[in-house]
C-alpha cells in the first residue's frame, strides 16, 4: 500500500571479513532486496563505511540500516535507524520468549566463563530484520504516531521502554506517554490520546479524575484497566469502581482459583480461556496461554449503575470448576491440618477475568470503551512474546489506535541443526554405502548379464 518513495540504505564495513560478519551482511542484503522487489516505491542502497566518506557520523556500525521517506521534491520527510542489535537477537535456554542482542549474549558468555567460571546456557539465534525494517517503513510513512497515555500518580506499573509490552508498543510504532491527570491544567485527557492505560493502581483515583475519564470515554476514548485483587474494591477504590460501574461493570472481590488443569506453577496462576467475544474474536483459542495471576472476577453491574446504552463482552474466563479461595489476613490460603484447601461452603462456577464494555450513543453507534483485566500481571514483561497476553495486547493496539495490521513480527530462527553420528553408526553407514550396495549391484548385474547371454 505504499504511495510514497522509500530509500533503504544498508551500511556495511568492508574491513570485517569474518565468516559470521559476512554471513550476517548477506542475510540483511538478501531480505532488503526482497523489499525492493515487492514495491516499486522502495529503493535499496549499499554503502561501504570503509570506501565511502559517510557524512552522517552517527552511522558507525556494521550492518546498520536507515529507512527514509521522501517528499515529492525528493527531500527527506522522515527517517528511522535500525541497528544490528535489533536484527540479530537470541533466546537463552530457560528464558523462552525473552530476546536479547546476540552481541550482548556473546559478552555474557565471556563474563560467565572468565569471571564467574561458569557456563552460560546455550542460546538460539533469531533474525529480526523483517520486524525491524517493516516497523521502520511503517514509522516513516506516518505523519504522526498514535499515542497511548499511561496514567500515573496511584502506584501504577509502567510498561517500560526497552523490553516487555513497552517494546511491543515501540515495535508497533505506538508512542507511550505518562499522564498525570491530577496535575494537568484543565484536568482533561489530552486530545491526541488513542487510549489511556491504568495498569494495576495501588490507590484510588480522585473524583475529578474519574469524571475526566467519563468525559473522555463519552467523546470516543478508550480506557485499558488492570486491577489488583488486594488493592481494588468498592470500599478501597470507590472512584475507580464508580467509573467501572458507569461502564456497566463491577468486580467480584476475592482471589479466584481454578482446578489443577487450568493453572500454572501456582494455584492462583490461572491459565484463562478466551470466549471469542468482542476483541477476542480474531484470536486463536487453542495455541496460546492467557496468563492471569492473582485475579479477581468481573461481572456486569446493575443497570441503575451503568450508562443507559452499554454493550458488554466477556473476554477471558475460567473453567466451570473455579471458585473464590479463602485467604487469611496475611494473604495466605486457609488450609486444614492435612494441607487441603478449606472448601466448606465454596461454590464452583465459571468466572470472567476480563471484560470489554462499549458505550453507545442514541443511534446505537459505538463511542468509547473500557477493556478491563482483573489481574495486575497481565502485561508483565514475561508474557510480552509468544503468549496469548501479547497477541491480545496487539489486538487492543490495532483496534484502539486504528491500525490496519499488526507490524510486530516474530523473528526467524537462524540456528542450524546438525546430524550427530556415533563412530559405530559411521562405520555401518560406510560399510553399507561403499561396500554392500556396490557389491550387490555388481552381483545383480552379473546375474542379468548371464541370463541374457544364455538367451
């Protein structure tokens, strides 16, 4: 869908001739040529840092890439730089889903070996050029980036910039900004906000902030909320709970537990299932886990508490064997002398752990919406890659930021698989291929020759 000329420049260092450096350069050159082949608007150039006097002093790394969009007169409109560390990454065994630059891993190997006298676990190499270059092309094509504001001032957990869901926003070319509503001059949500994220607040928002959020949603804004079972409640956070009721939702207080086939390492580490409703309709319900740690439940509020026209969808749910666990004042599960959970009076049922609520106008058209997750860890950095949480977050960004497609892509594995053969297998293979098969072929040939000769 490109309608503007793009120039991609690949900077290489001709003095680096090692097998690894040459192979990496060829990997990048190959995929850049594919970009040029699929669009007449893309031009790819290669610049040798040794042979060419590069004017841009920021270009000093081998295999660095710059992507530039051009105006009609040929002048530069916007540019973005991609480094080799964003392209060649690896995943350490035991830390699946967490990618670090290969150069950083190589430094860690030396440190562990020479200083700690230990061996670092093996790593699998990945090639992230498609993710990096596609994101850069999307970036230089946009006039302005969509902005998601992170509410602050109530003990919220920030997504961060360099890893986790913050990096996922960066890969999707969505800008994250901090929002202190209480300190703003007019106390309103900024006009450029595509969404406001309230990530696991520890204290309540003010009444003025709640009103600002209501005004924002009425105007078509989107609020993404995650809550903590220990910090959220109608008595603990009446203003935030009031905003949720305004959107037709309320919490069922208490830790939700599930049976052994529906939780991970701990009993409150629930592996939720998607309902296929609302924003989850486009997600695969079979291939990914949706991690919901320390969850309470969410249900619809009384109609008197909700806005007159609210449409709600349950997004994530437990099994029908889930229940509200019994905890003491210290937050410990109450068990009997044999270590079994206290199940007296417990009713097992299916609970919703995430909800989407869409505000409607008088004509039935959608206005703003609230997407509420009843877990403080749903956007934890550990779940930012290859989990249902990451795919659901991507779906939320695509919808709230009105993006055509997701552009963050999984890297391609580069590690080569080798066939290991024992000495016995090697001798057997040689005997069969070099002696047995030729001898059998000769014998069959002689037999055929003799048979024909007799005829």
